[in-house]
C-alpha cells in the first residue's frame, strides 16, 4: 500500500494524497486514504485508493443530483480498473459491486418519502419532491 502511494505521488504530482480516517476524494485534487494494518484488507484498500484517483483523473466535481453521482461512481470504478492494470492491483469485481450496491441502497433510502414511503424525484438543485405529498 505504502509503495502504491509512493508510485501514485510520483506519477501524479498534481494530486495531493493525504492520510485520513476514510477514503474520499475532495475536488479538485485531494485524495484522502486510510492506511489499514490488516493484511487481508490490503487489496481492497488499494482498490479504494485507485477508485478515488479515478475520480480525480476524471475531474469529478461536486454533483447536484444523486443519479449523476451514481454515474460518477461507476465511471471512477471503470477508471480504477484501468489503473489496476498499471499498478498490478487485482480488480475485485465482487468488491466493486458490493460498493456500488451499498451506494444504490443508500440512494434508495434517500429517495423514499419519509411520510408516505413513495419514491421521490430530485430536481436539478438536489432537492427531493414527493409526487403524492407535494402539489
Ligand atoms: Zn467514489
Ligand atoms: Zn410522500
């Protein structure tokens, strides 16, 4: 993992890689990574890291709507797949699908109307509206 971080720093000097509590990408070019001690987790950590690099390389910014965000998540994983080849990291399809599932569930939860349970829709400003409770 340490080695991968060093290589990424060399290959992408314009990205800022910082250690933190969870993996995330902060536009425009900061990537937060976690250094786990568990050996078993190392491959998924590397994958996560490459996924965040994917966001950065695709120049993802903050997004207004959730479907848009899901598209970006997918795109970043596709980018990670390419990066995996360059850096000799195993692209774990199952892990990626699990990550995306977590994301989809979260999205689904968010889109449910707390009053009637109906699926709400989102306008471009990111706000949710219920077709039944709102006129
Ligand atoms: Zn992501
Ligand atoms: Zn409702």
